C-alpha cells in the first residue's frame, strides 16, 4: 500500500534498524522504545489489522508470532519473559494500519499497561 509507513519500511524506502528479514517478515527496533528491549515484527504483506485476517493469512500470523518468540529469546528474554502486543484498530490503540506485533522486554512490565 503506497501510503503505509510499514510497507515503505518493508520495501526499503524508509530505513529501519533491522533485526531480521526474510521474504515474508521484517523485524526492527521501535523508534520510541517503551522498555529496554522493544521491537516490532511485521508481515511484508499489507494486512491492516488482526480484524482483517482471512484464513489464508493464518500460517503467516503463526510465522510472525514464532519469529517474535525466537527473536525475544535470542535478545535476552528467554528466562525472564517478554510482552507480545498486537493492538487492533483505534479502540485497541493501533496507530499504524498495518498488522504488527510489539515485543517488549528487559524489565518487569506492569498490568494493566495504562
């Protein structure tokens, strides 16, 4: 999608501090981290939100979550844990209309988040 910032990042038009990339996924550090470790994992395919998934996207979402888990563990959260957040639409706090998973770790995180 031409006006989507995450599509531009995935396409290389906007630089990011990449952690991981393959043909379907991209992971990069958040520009405004909310924890010592804060990165995003996005599908390169433009999917606006979890509410917009269809059955054909289920394997991609599974890969996304699995890659988020692998990266969180590799970046030091295997023993202490991390928070995986997928905000959905305006009431869910989503600010970029492209499916993405925030991974936060490196400190104890309170609940509710705020």
